[in-house]
């Protein structure tokens, strides 16, 4: 009898094992289509220096949902609006997390930040703080004078260079503007000038952005995980140490000022003040640690400087390449604002063509060409099996060029957002899946409003106050550089000529 029971149990075990093997193979056969993978490296050799471009080319052959293997990591690439909607809306709860990497471990305080934190209670709490306290409409209104002042200083810098007939690196000046705005909002000090902390913070953030954008073998090839063959992890640890020391110094300064009643000078509370106040609140829903505060400040700098400045530089490049569009935009700015005062954010809603230029720029030159998610559970989409822990790349760059949704998709045509009934109502906040430059859903960029304020006003001010000529009469190329934020390969170098005898007045001039 005992032998019969043993044989029966073994039979069941063997049957279960065979069924599991068959079932696993069956599930694997239901994965999305994709190219043949090489041993160990998978499809890494196919991505090159511009993964968004390479992924788009592969999608033309394998479809808008395809699988690729990045070393040991199973991934899927989403390249159409309909498929993006499936992942970012219909099944959003299963794809609301972010993959973890050496960069998030060593530089983002082991994902103690907001951008890369895993989906869960902490991330939900930080999102609520972000939307209600840090980047809410009310808080952005509080910082409006800061943005006005920095725009005026930016124009004075351009004027000084134009009088001296200096060649202006437009992208560099825009990054300085963005850094000054973010630095003052974050820690009440400018990043250019004599303030060593703000200057160093900006420098470190640039280093972090560069390291984050590099391909780290340990993130994708399991056998390389602890080897640091490229030396990137050593660099990450060094940058983190320097950033942490700087943040400690700034936090202690804020604490000392608060203890001495320094807020009586009338300045609005900056983001460090707000985060520190939340951290000290014993009745808060969740306790914020010092690392959480430092990591969030890093997020604000990293997400709020390069992206806005680079997108504005792309918009300016398109205007320089298309003089008839520049002329039309200038006519609108002159009509709405005139020459007596500098353009203000309150003028932007009246500038419909300028807004169309910004939309068209974000369609062709998204500040983040690819947004990355990770599945938290098994899922079936369009008949394909997507296992848990699959990395998801939504190719925003390819979606903005989809000929099924955009007529003449490679041409810069702001008019498409004015005359076309379908396009005229499109916004960029993630509700229309053929234009999602800031992502969509729960993981969409919380700083969208701030980015749009920056782009529209900076571009309008440059159009309003100066005539621009490319240095040495060179033709502006539109080649993309390497990086997470889609930088230009080559700087835009121009000579500016004032349009008026004196710079239009600005609020704090």
C-alpha cells in the first residue's frame, strides 16, 4: 500500500512538472514578436547610441509591441499611441513601477526619491505632496516673481552679449536660466554668480545626468552585476558623496536660518523649507527622512533644468531653420505684448501660434524620448503575455512621428495644431496618447506646468527682444546628441541684435 502511494505521488509530481514545463513554454511562445537574440548580450548590439531611433526602426519590422532582451532583462517596446494607451492607461496599475538600477541605488539614495521610487505607499505619498504642496498651481504662483526676475536677467545677459557682438551659445544661456529658476525655487539662491553651493549643485546634477544616461553593463548582464567593469559605479559613489555633503551643508543653513527667524525677510518658502516642515510634522501621514529630502531635491534639479532648456533650444532651432514661422510668431508677440514691457506668463494664453510652436517642438523633440516602466505582475495585452518584472520602453519619440496619426510627420508644422479639427484640441498633459512628451498617468511628469511656463515665456522673450543670425552664416543642423533628455549634437551659436533702442521693462527692473 505504501509503495502504491509513493508511486501515485511520484506520478502526480512528474505530471505536474511536465505540465509546468509545457505551460511555461506555451506562455513564452505568446510573448510579443522580436528579433533573434545573441547569447549573453541579447539585443544590446542593435540599440547603438540612439536607442529611440533604433527601436523605431525595429518596430517597423516587428510591430508596435515587440520584445527585446537587454542582456538578462526581458523588455518590451511600445511604439504606437494605441499600444501606449494599453500600458499607460488601460493596464496602468500593473505598469506603474520603475526598474531599479545602479544609478538609483548609488545616486538616488537607493530610490528614496520620487522619480525612481517603486510604486507603493511611499511613492503615492510623495506624489500627493508634490501635486498639493511643491508643484501645485498655488505654489507656482508664489514663485511667479522669481521666474519674472530671472527672465529679465536672462534678457539683460543676451543684451550685454549683443552689444559686445559676442557669439551666444543659446543652449548654454537657456540652461543657466533654467538652473537659476530651479535653484531659487529650491533653495532661495541663484546657481550663477558667487554662491558656491548653488553652482556646485548644478555641476553635480549635470554629472549625475551624464552618468544616468550611460549604459551600465551591471544593470543588464547578470554576471557583470558586481564587477563594475566600466568603473561607472565608482564614479556614481563619488558623485553621490559630493552631492550628499553639499545637501547637508544647505540643509543645515536652512535649519539655522529657520531657528533664527530668517523667514521674516518676506521671501516665500522654498522647496527645502516645505519638505523640512513636512518632515518635522509629527502628525504627517508618513515620515520623511533626510535622505528623502535630499533625493527629492536631486529630482527637481535633474528633471527641471536640462529638459526645459533643451526643449526650448530645439524650438529656437526650428524657428531659425524656418524663418517664415519665426516671422509669424514675432507678429503675434508684437501684437499681444508690444515693445514697452517684457512678455509675461499671463500673456501666453493669448498667443495661440506660440503655443502651437511649443506643441510641435514637443512632438518632434520630446524632452524624454523614451519613458521606462516595469511590470509588477503578469499581464495579457492584445493577446500577448507580459510576465512580471518585464521592462517596458514606451518610445515617445516614435509615437510623435507615427504617420498613422500625423500628416507629414517629419515636417515642423505648428499650423497642424490650429487648422486641423483633430489636432487643435490636443494638449501635452498625457490625455492624448499620440502626443505624450511628459508621459501619462500616475507616472506622468508632475512639473509639466512649470516646463510649459518656462518654454513659452523664454521663447517669446527671445523672439520679442532680438533679431537672431546664425554665427558665420552656418546652416543649423538638427542632429540629435547622446543622452536621456535628447540634447542637440551641436550647439546653436548665434549673434543677437536688439530690436528696440532699450530693453522692454520687466517687473523687477
